[in-house]
C-alpha cells in the first residue's frame, strides 16, 4: 500500500511552513494531479494553518481538512506497516488535538514495540487529557515487551477533556534525574512528591541512583518507595 497522497502533500506543505513535518519528502511523491481533497488540505495549510481555530473564514475549512487527514491516518494505521511509524509521529506536533488522537489510534493499529518506547514516551506528556488517554490506549494495543508494558503502566490516565492542562514543575522538588531520561509529567503526583521518569537504560539509571543514595537524604530502598 502506498502512503496516501493527501497525507504526504499535507505534511510536505506543513514542513515548508514549519508545521508538522520533521522529515524530508520526495518530490516524486507529490507529482500526481491533486484531488479535491488534496486541494482542501493544501488550502487550509496555506491560508489557515497559523490562524486561530475560531477564525470564521477558516472554521469549516479546518474541520474539512482535519477529517481528511484523520481518514489518511486511519489508512496508514490499518496497513499495520511499521515503516509508517516515523511518518505518523510528526503529527503529534500539530496544534489539532483531533489529529494527535487519530495519530495515536493509527500507531495503536500498527502496534508499538519495545524499540519504539523512547520515541513514544514523550507523547504521554501531551497537555490535552483526551490525547493522553489515546496514547495510553495506543500502548495497551502494543506488543507487550518489558519497555512498552512499563510505559503503559505509568501512563494510565483517568482524566478526560480537550482543555490543555499545565504540569507541575519538577525542578522545585530538587529530585535527581537520571541521564537520558524522560520526565512523565502526568504520570507523576506532585502533591505526594511522586515523580515518574523513563530511562533508556535501567542499568545506567540504577547506577545513577545508587550513587545519589550514598549521599542521601534517602537510602536507595526508601527512594525507590517514593519515586518510580
């Protein structure tokens, strides 16, 4: 199955305008004559991408373009082709929560694996609760290796809604952070001082915290009870 032309054209245009894209796209992929749906997406990105979603002239165009892109994401996901994973990930930089949810659904259909954990962990920090829930469901559908299973456990979200939230600042807690780790904002509980991180290497993280435990204020066992 070929990547849908509409989707590639949209990402290529967004890349030009500094929007979604994070990867180069071959010019050969966008040479066929555009369809009416391609034109809708291109018009939206050209004229409404950087404008407020409440802009009257862009409201219907935005809705139409988002529905087209969601359809393309479903097509990519239903292929179960892992080569599309890196094509889908840039969509999480979109301001459209609906697209981020659709991107999570698409990756869920493809099936996340342990080797993807480092790429997927930051998605659990999305400020919109409904997107975080979609990311959690995406991980539940992944192939259950140790890394994906652990990430799933730490990203369970019971909150709902499309209103962005602001995470607590971990800096004020003076908690040591292992090298090359990702702070999971919404898997943490600032009120009780429980902070969650993912690290690329468990051995490196263990060695890091053992060294810190020698200096206190906590013994390693006590630290492990308070922090994940």
